C-alpha cells in the first residue's frame, strides 16, 4: 500500500461477491485460467514467465476479439493512436534461441 501512496495511485475496491462490477477483468481471468493455468505445469519460475509471456503475445497480437469488432487488442489500440496506414507487429521474444521449444528452457535455467 505504501508504493501505491507514493505513486499517487488510488485504489477502487469491489464489493465481495460482486464480479459483475468488473466483468471485463473477470472474463480475462477466466480465459487465462481456462486456456493456460489449468493446462500447464510449470517446473520453475522462469518457465512460467516464458509460457505466460508467449500466451500474452498470442492473446494481444494474434487472437481476434469479438468485443473489439473482430480485431486483435494490438490492432485496436494501434488504430486509437496510429494513422490508418500503420500495421501493428508483435514484439520479438528474444529471451531464447528457439521460442517454440521449451526444451531449451531447462538448459538455460539449469532445470
């Protein structure tokens, strides 16, 4: 709480048992849990960070969302701030040599 105060961040508390007060957050949390957290076993913190980051990149840069008029969140955000001719690209994930192989993770982290 001290950090929030120092950063001049105000908190908003939602009434217990009232998920409808923050439906978009509840929807995202359910999607994250159903599509990723309930399907993965993370062997260490580094692996969890890597797998979650890959899911985040897919969710924001490749998956269309009906609530955003069938655009990706990145494309929707880009149209809010960039000219129509700009094309959003996902950031490169360069932490590992082969981003499609989790087997290298064990070699990099000693796990």
